[in-house]
């Protein structure tokens, strides 16, 4: 896997069970991308969706993982959002999507990111919880 994120990569954002406002009718909402301090994603790294979901369950989120959303890195970059690698010792696939800090531009980018995203996994057995 190259250090810099390539336009042809897929990115995956976890939906935690404490974030019911991130999905509406199984479609991502802009709320999922409104963190101006960075939106954590995993790069595909040549892995299948099943391998990515298993990694998120086993390494990062455990029983908090409700779902996973996929988006295209190149399209993400076209919105003006920055996609930056941020590997950690536990997660070599970790990256961040940064939207513009200007509220108007950031809201538009969040909407665009939500519109280009698709749900690739939902665990119906994991119930939603209220944010703590």
C-alpha cells in the first residue's frame, strides 16, 4: 500500500451504534462527515469488504460496530475535502477525511460525501444506543 492515498482507493467509515443520526433509511447522512477535526476512515488496502468489517470488529470497534459505509477516495478529493493517511500501530489502514472549516463549505462537502457513500454492511443484531 502506498503512503499517499490514491484516487482509485476505496475508503470505509464505521457506523457506531451510538450514532443513529448517521444513517437514515440505510443511507448515510451528512452528519456522518461533519467533524471538522477529521473523519476517521480505513483504506481498503487490497482487502475485501468482509476482511475490512472483520478488522473493524476485531481491532477497533468490537461490539460498537453497527455498520460500514464505503466511498471513493477520488470523488472525495473532488469535493475539496482532504484525505490524509494516518496509520497507527494498531491500524495501518487508518486515514482521515478533513472537510473545510468554513461552515457553509463544510456542510456542502458533508452532503456531497454522504451522497457519494453507500452502506456496505449493517449488523441488524446490534441495536442503536444513545450517545453517552
